[in-house]
C-alpha cells in the first residue's frame, strides 16, 4: 500500500460576459493504490491441514469425494454484497487474480500481472475505507452457490497487515457437483452461526470481509476447487492465459477491469487514511452551514473527493457541482495518467452560499456517481439573493474580496457600497474596472453590498467575513 500527495493550483475562468479575472482555486491530489498482499493468503501448511479437514468431513458427511476434476455443473454468483446502509456506487476491486505462471513470473487469466507469485485464489479488496467498512460490517461475504459447509473457523484475530501463520476466519462449501469454494480472511465473530454439515443457499450470508489469517488488509480470498483437493484447483475466470481450465465458473463473468467512480463525497476537510490496521476517517458531511470554515481550508471552501475503482490511464473524469435547479454551479475535469486498482483525489472548491439542496456528481467511463449536500444559512440573513449584475468573491471570505461587474455598468458612474449590519458604510468606491482590492475592516461579520449606478441600486448581495 502506498500513498503520495501532490499539490497544484489552477485557474477557473469567470463567465465570458464579465471582466475575467483568474479565480484561484486549489487542487490537492492524493493517490492510494491498494496492492496485492505480500505473500500467500493461505500457507502450504494451512493448505495441507485444510485439505485433510475437508476430505475427513466429506467422508464423515457421506458427501461425494473426488480427487479428480468433476463435471462442472456449478455456476458462481459474486461472493460479496453491500450490507444495508452502504450506499457507495461500488465497494470492491480485484487486488490479485490466480497466478498461472509456474516460475517466479506473474500471469493472470487475462495475461496481465494483477496477481502475485503462486497465488491460488481471487483476492477481492473492499474500497474505499476498507477498515471503516470492516468495522461497520458494511461488506458481506455470501455463498457463491448453494452447498454444504464442510469447514468453518471463527474467533481469530482479524486486523492483520502482513503475511503470517495465523488462522483465518473462513468457510468452505461443497457444492452438488463435488466442487468446493473457500471464503477466507473474514472478520472475527462474523462467520455464520451455521455449523459444518448444514446447508446454505446461494447468496446466503457467510460473514463480513476482514483481515484474519495471512492478510495485509481487509479482502476476501475466494478459491475454487473442482473436487475435494488442492490439486483440483480452478480459476473461475475464463481467459487465454488460464492454464487450469477453459470454462468460466461465473454465472456472469465480470470484465478484467471495471473503471468507475466508486464514491463521490463532500468533506469538511481532507480524508485521513492512516494505513493498516487503523480505521480511516472520512470527514464527510452532507450539510454545510454558511459561513463555512473547514479545518485547514480556505474560508467558504470544502473538499470534493472522488474515489476511483480501476483508474485507467487516458480516461477523463468530469465533476459537476449542480445547483438545486440542476444548472451547473461549478465544473472541472481530470485526466488519468496511471492505472490503479483504487485511487482517490480531493479538490478544494468554493461552496455555494445560497440555501438549497445541491448535488456533487462525478462521471467516469460513462458511469455516474453522485452525492447530495445541503447549504443552510443562519435564520434571517438569507433574504438577499445573488445578482447577475455583479459578483463578489470569495463569499464567505476573509475580508479581502474581488468584484466583477457586467461591462455595461463600467461607465464611470458606478459605485460599490458595503454596509455593516447597522447600516454604516464600511467601504465605498467608484468602480471603473473589475476591482480586486476590496478590503473590509474590522473583519468578521455580516455585510450588505450595494452596486449603485447613476443613483439606482442595481443589486444587493449578502457578504460574509469570517
Ligand atoms: Zn488471496
């Protein structure tokens, strides 16, 4: 797992019918790429013991025992699902497929290298916020096909961060055709209360994704055997570099990579991702009271985060902040330059100041992910609306503002007045051009701006200094 942080700035151009000033905003970028575990999810010793237990139990239960690859009649459903309460646009990404290269090289079923040496299963990671998801039981392991429980373990420590010889919390199922599926690394005390010998239906709850056993973070190690032994191991994916079997075991095989935005969020400050085994802090919010000051952010700004699954070089993401009437408040794009399994980026953007229900919407690879948020203002000061004749920003601000005025009013007889809440003039100036040196002293408070042309008030706006 690695993290890097970069900082850059860019200019957002003002609308073309106004004097253009560069409005400085901030783009802060964070990347996280959850790589594969450092070594085998199941050790050789564990494989041997598992195989012995499975054979013993299969015999004891009078189930079919096969050292050969049986005739496959089982088709597999996806072994994970979102628990009630998880509303992310997606919640998993493949960290490592089965390795088909007998040497120290790497080759997955699609002839790529999304695997690690000797890996015998499919590692499905959960993202973003894998430990937060684990702590809150948000991603469940479910039976990929109907079957009988032939092996079960629970009660083992579940926040491992590296390969080890510890025991995982796990379930193994035998299916009607004699094939076996294994579900590894589950959360402590989350494994189904059903015992060895009991039946489960396809899609039935087996446990919660965790990091028990030899694991470097919360994920499911999902492994398929055609028969009762490790030598009958299969790769459930059909592809030209799958050397174990030509058929797909999936009822509906997913693409090799599935690029999308897995989550879009609005945050009071940056996310905190401390690394395994610590729980992440999302710092998300869905209600922002104006004036807003987020920790470490410019006044009036929030962080808008996008989390990618399978970010792919060359693809472009489009982000929009939409007004309550679905018109665009702000829009920007980001071009991907690197492939990642999981990555995320935070953008500092000014919040709207008018009350209402807004939407942060991110689009990537033709798929949308969005998050709604509410802007509220203190009671009694939201009666003054914005006016298209002029813009004063940033609002809320720190006491220094820039004014843009429509060209038609830059006639030499236009004046900006700013009055405090008692009606006293605190700033007054004739405006002949866009003005970027408006300063209000003393600072904090609520003010009212008036743009006056030839004695007529062209518009008023509420201005907040915080
Ligand atoms: Zn694995």
